[in-house]
């Protein structure tokens, strides 16, 4: 597969995720938090048991046991206080979107000498930046609307990536 095919594939995935998030916003956020909580607890139990079990090769690993305890505790916080978890999720998604936006704008500037349609990557970077800033500006609203924002964002990014993939493919074949 070439680069343009990966962009189109990622764009299609973004549109699909966006449609699902818009169709079931409450379920989307609740499912994310529940899956994370379950994973953190199960992974923590595994690490705790591994760390406390004496092995003929290495004895007990207190660092692994503590890691397991921390994982269980964080998983329990996520399960027992999903609102707090949702606020932290908003902060993480906001940080990710801002970082992604900055790097996409930088990459668009770099690509302007090599391909046409680089403005789409720059636009996608600006959308990422705005998305992240909105989440930080309105964190409570972000919790309530995160699934919808994520859905719209994923669809916009998907469309931009599909168009950019088509532009790159047409530049390569021209």
C-alpha cells in the first residue's frame, strides 16, 4: 500500500468512528471509561500477582507488585467515579488534539514544496487545534459533548485525509 492508500483508509475509519460516536454519544463515552477501568484492574491484578509470586529466577518483584496496585487503584477510581475519569479524558484528548494540530501544521508547511493539497493537512491541523482548545475552554461541556465533538472531529479529519490522499495520489500519477 502507498501513502495515499493509508490516508484514505485512515479517513474512512475516522468517518466510521464519527458516525458511531454521533449515533450513540452516551454509550461512546461510557464504553471508553468502562473498558479502560476493566483493563486497568485486570492488568493491575496480573502485575500484582506476578510481583508477589516468588520465582526461582528473580524472587519477588516489589516494583511490579506496586505497579499492579497502582493499576488496580486507578481502575477502581475510573469505575467508581466515571465523572472524574471523563474530565481527565477530556484533558488528555484536548492535549492530544493540540499536539496533533501543531505537528500537522508544521508538516503542511514542510510539504508545500512537494505536493499540492498540503493546505488540507494544515486545515486539519487547525481543526485539531481548535478542537483541543474548545475542550480546555469548556471542560464540563466537553464531558457532556465529548462523544459528539469526537464524532464531528473524526468525520472532519476523515474527509480531510481522504481528500489529501486523493491529492497525493493524483500528484504521484501526474
